[in-house]
């Protein structure tokens, strides 16, 4: 296990993660980021909006960015033309 | 040792000296549990109940994918698992969220209380009914309130519950739990919980950092939560 910090950036603002999460690897941290983006977007949808312009930076404890997950990677949009 | 527990009981009813003595006489031991330590494992046979003396504990259900839902938070004074007296096993875990100490009372002793102390028995029945009322309110939160309102509601509830046992300092109180645990109470992810707390802070309603919660604007927080404390049965009366 290692500690990963998931910093959130979107149009609402930047939210630094000072607590972090203990996860087995970067892949697990990516899964957690995807889950988080879906959680945030689902709240937005209940308010009648969805802003895909955002990202979560996954950093190690030393501050190094290990991965970036964009909001658009977390959902598939389908609509009839 | 049982001061918080007696304060909680006396906030809602008179507890006589004899009843207080009957409670105190039931404590067989005091156990210390480290943060994240399991106090009760789901579906194990139980012969004792525990009263939370210090720290923050919770009832939780573990999901097969490793996630968990916290279904109630416990503050000092709570009879954490009195319902195990009749259930004899629990369908959920009881976990220490911070380092905790608990008083342990055997079911056999509680059985004696039901036979010799009818009023105290009703007071404890009232206590488990109140736990059910809190569960109902949490269901309402999960089913109808926004993430922001759920978080606001939780802090309004804690402010009252900790106030009853004199663990608030004005509008501040210690809350030694993580954002991840807050997230698991209100059904969102830790990142989403962090963002939600930031919104509450930006609005000037609530600060939560370093295990310290400070309510900056209680009325605004209550409005955002649609908070009505009726479910906490704050009125004193004969049970």
C-alpha cells in the first residue's frame, strides 16, 4: 500500500487533498479517481448540469504527479443525433 | 467513567441514584480499542454490550468490493450495541474510528436490569428507539438530500449529540475522523467529500480541519441541511 493524494480541479475551483488514500497501486488510485468524478458528476446531474471540464491529479506523497484523470474519461455520453 | 452516558440519559429523563448505581455495577471491564479496530464483528455470537466512553465509533456494513457504508456514528455516552442484547449477533460491524475506550456490560447483567429496574429498562428501550430514529433520518439524507445538505446535516447532528455530553466548546468540537469516513457516512467518495467540505467552508458555514470542526454559521448550515432536531428527541420526560 502507498498513500496517494487526489487533487481535484474543475470550473468550481481547486480542492487539494491533504489527507490522501492508502491504495495498492496507481491503477487503484485511477479507479478511485474515476469513481470520484462519477460521484461529483452525478451530484451535478441532479442539479440539472454536468461540467466535464475538470481533472483529478494523482500524486505521490512526495508531490510528484503520477497520473491525471480527466472528467471526460470517467463517463461515456450517448445521445441520438 | 460513565459520565457522558449518564448525561445522555439524563438529557431525556430522570435517572435515580439507585438506577445510576445499577448501571455502574454492570461494568465488568473497560477495553481500549485503537483507531480502525473492530469492536464487534458482524454475525458473531455476542454475550456483552458496550458503552462508548471516549473516542468516535461507528456501525458499518462491509461490501464485497471492499467499500463500506457507515450507518451510524457513535459519540461518547452512546450504548453502542445495546441492540445486541436481544439480537445476540449483529448484522453489522462496530468499529472504532479513532482510539476508543468502551465499558463492557454482560447480557446476563442487562437481563437482571430488565427484571429489577423497569424504568431503566424503558429508558434503554427508548435509547434503541432513538438509534432507529437516527437511522431513519440518515436514510432520508441518503435518499433525498444533496451531498452538500447531507454533510451539513451530519455536522448539525453531531453538534447536538456532542453538546448533550458536554463535548462541544461553543460551536467547535473535536471530530477525530477522516474525510474518507465522512464520505462513507453520506455515500460519496473521499474526493467528493473533500470538495463538499470546501464548499461549506467557502460559504462561511463550517470549517473541518485537523480533526476539529467549527460551525461558523449554524443557522445557514441548518437551512442548507433542512435540519429539524425532532428526530433526536431532545425533550425530557418520563419514559
